[in-house]
C-alpha cells in the first residue's frame, strides 16, 4: 500500500519528511489481535524494523505458527500505525525461519499474560538438529494457576480461544484459566 506522498518522494517531487518518531517504537507498540494485553514486540513476533532505500520502512514479523489467522490483521495494524505516524512507504514481510518460539516472549509480556489471567508458557521444548525423535510422553509440565499460583492444575481442553492456548482448571481455587502453550 503506497500513498501519494510516497509516490511523490520516489519520483523526486518531494522530500521525505523529517521524523523524530522511531519506526521500531511505533511498530513495537502495535497490539496483538488475539492477545490484546501484549504488543507485537512483547509477544516476540516483531523481528526487525529498519529504514531501507528511499526511506521505506521494512518490518519483519514471524507468526506464532505458519497458519496463524491473525497474520493479516497484524500486517494491517502495522501498516496503519506506521502510516499514521508519518511513514508513507511501509513494507511488512513475513519471516518463517527460524520459527517463532514462546521463549521470545519478553518478561514484560509474561507478566501481562499472568495479570490477564493467562498462564505464561514455560521453556519451549528443545528443537534438535536432524530428525525429530518420537516422544509419546507428556509434553507439558504443570502450568501454575495465574490466579492463586498453585501448580495443582489440569488441562480441560487442548485448545482455548486461540490455537496457541489450552484451557486448564486449578484444583486449588477451582477457577478455569487459559495457558499459552510452549512452542
């Protein structure tokens, strides 16, 4: 999506505006559409923001998984935020390698999840080089209840409101909660 200002700059009919706003700060403040308590920066999907040739702002994002349905909304929200901040020429790229990991969620993001009643993920499983070994055992340790802190929880559903979450219930306080899965 290229604005009239961006086309005029490319044709040499206008100078790029002088900006005091950092495009990384603008992009980093965009909220995740599925977990609105997190910014894209805190979620770890914002990989890079740089100014390229001709003043084009290039944003690289990695979806939480390849078929993430929120990717189009993230892209549109990034374009809107950067255009509104005075960056007329913006390119949003999807980067799939290396794949996103829950280890990329910042500490501030983990605190925001817990404050919203969502159990933050533990460490992501180790990804070996080469063939992936078959493991039929449990892949998740217990998730502590974000409400009372008890580790006595049980999974009630593999999927929550999003594919990235599971539904759990605390055996101590009996409250249900979502848990962001380790990826």
